[in-house]
């Protein structure tokens, strides 16, 4: 990965603009599979279950997906049984201008998502895998091609680790409402 592009310090400190908060509300809503307004361990287990089923995974690969999703829950929950949007947002704010910018942290986090989506483990995300990802987190998979095209910056019809991590980083640290990566976790409700 190009360190000039992948360095979170290349992004200014996040001011937590209204647009940034709306991006994370979109993310929260898609993680909240039960729709009850709380993130719970079960939401992350449900994501893993869907990813495993849609990717026809078993054995080591299925176990890794489960571990990655449950690790995300542990990071977000801070030992709580459930997390409100305000608590999720506070957790994100704590990390965005702090620990998320430490060397390797953002790469590790974005690569864990990449590994979940790359269901066949071939090192790239295909259009079908991206559609399955959208379906897993409750986004209409018909919206996937447009987002896929924006992430696939070299237009080779696959998303590399580098392309994915750049888009993920821009979603995480960017506050530009015109960014091509703003819809990384689905269309942002800007109303």
C-alpha cells in the first residue's frame, strides 16, 4: 500500500461535522440488524452468519469471519450488553482523532473488513462479493454496482486491498460530502 495515500495523518483532524455524523448513523443503522436502536452482540453474530452463508464458507474461513465480527463488537461495546447510537458515536469520536491514527490500527481494521467481504479468500473483492456484503448489512444490493465502481479506481472490475483500504480510510476520516467514498456503507441520508 502506498504509505502516502494510506496514512491517516494525511487527513485533517475530524471536526465531527453533521455530514460525518450522518455517515456514522448510516453505518450504525446497517449494523443494527434487529432495528431496535441498539447494537448488540447478536447483530455482529448475524452479520457473520449471513457472510458465511452467502459465501458458502466453512471451517477455518467461517471461524475467522465469526472472530473478526465479534472482535468488532468487543471494540465497540466496551463490555456493555448493548450500545446506543450516542454511545457508538462517542466510541468512534474517541478513536477517530486518537488511537485510530496510530500506526497500523486503521490498516488492521480495514483489512479485517476486507477479509470478511473477500469470501473466497483470493485477495480481491469481486462484484458478487460486494453485492453479498451489501446484502449482509441490509443494503439493497442493487446499489452495490455504483459504489463498487467508485472504489474500483483502476477499473479492472475487482477491488484490491489497496483500493478498499483507501475507500475505508476516506469514509472513516473524510468529511467531504462530495467524496466518491461517502456511500461506502450505503447511501447516506443527508436530510
